[in-house]
């Protein structure tokens, strides 16, 4: 993962950009076990190999002393036999006292 942060002038907040890449490899496709003498088995939901790339931006703007507006957005894309794209965001108003 890699991130860069820019502080806004006069302590007015900050903007950060994030980029990342991760990879998952499972060596067993099924999970087996038992609980209270009952056996269970789960099949793997997808591929054993998945690569995920993601990019995001975080913004924090100071409105008054103690009050700030924070926003976060992230885009992610998984690459493998099952491909998926996700957009997510959050906006919040925070008061610190």
C-alpha cells in the first residue's frame, strides 16, 4: 500500500490519496471441522487465487475549531476467475470537544 498526504494551508485540513495491491492464495479449497460431535464442511466460495487493487481518497476539512467535515471514497477491483468492482464512500461531520 502507498499513501500520500497533502496538508491544506492554515491548518484547514488534509487530503490523502491511497493506492494498494494485495493477493490471496488459498491452499485448501474446503474447510472441514466438528463442533459438539457434529461435522461440518464449507466449500470455497470462489477461486483459490484472487488479486485486489484499490485506490482511494480521504478529505478532512476544518470548518470551525473542533468541527470538521470528513469524506472518504474507495474504488476496488478484484482480478481472477471471479471479477468484481466495488465503490464505497463515507461522509461525516465530526465535533471534537
